[in-house]
């Protein structure tokens, strides 16, 4: 287990302190972590600190002038970063295989609500299609059942697209992180609703 304090991201006098503590299940075998923030003015990621160890706990501290979209990259692997909002105060991140939580900051709470809502919609869609496949396999699928399931899936997809647009249009760090992660999954109709 390693706790490492790192230099801040912002030296501005308007800045406020942050502390991000990330506890990782040792089954994930991460030896290093790098904290990066999205500098929107330049459209680039900026490194704010790095920590090395044998899994366990990684701690990042510093200063930030406002909430920012951020990510933690593991073992220099850019393909599976962990996204969150870097903001003043204490933020705790817990990561286990197939499950993660963020607590301690208002915008991360809003981001987690979106993720949980998104997951519930996706799970309902998967359940709909699993029921469809089961009924097709046992020959109990009727035309009206099929039409009902297609309509239900369409409504679920529309709901997912709608909540994504609503959150992106917030215009805050939550919206920016959702745009970065899920904006490309919007269909043309919902893409046009973005501000």
C-alpha cells in the first residue's frame, strides 16, 4: 500500500486545496497511477502527479481554481482511464473489479447519479433483449411481443440519449466529462440538441 503526496495542479492564489484518495482492489494489479486534468482552454490533458507502488492506495493533493474533468491513468495505459471531477475538498475513490464509487464532492455525486441511471437503463435494455432471445429460442415469441420489446428498447435508448444530452448541457465539469466519455454515442437527433 502506498500513499504519496504530489505537487498541485494550480498555483493560482484563487485556488483551493484538493485531496484525492484512490483505493484499488489488489486484484486489479496496478503498480502506478497518473493524475491528469483536461485543460479546456487548450483541449489538452495536463499531468498533475504520479504515484508508484504495489496497488492499494494512491493519494494526490494539490490546488485547483475550479472543478475540472480529470482522469487517472493506470500503469501508463491510456486505453482504460478512470474519469472523475477534480474539485476542492476530499474526494474518495474506491475501485473493485466491476464496481467503483466516488464520494466526498458535489459534482462527483452528480456524476455518479448519471452513471447509476445510465447503468440501470442499459441493464433494462439488456434484460429486454435477453427475454426476446429466450422467447425466440423456445418458440413462444409472438409478433405483438416482438413489437412491444422493440418499442421498449427504443424508449430505453431514447431515455439514455436524453439524460446524456441533459447532463452535457449542464455546461459544468460533469457535462464535460460526460461529453468526453459518451458524447460520440449520441444519435444525430440528440446531437443537434447539444448546446
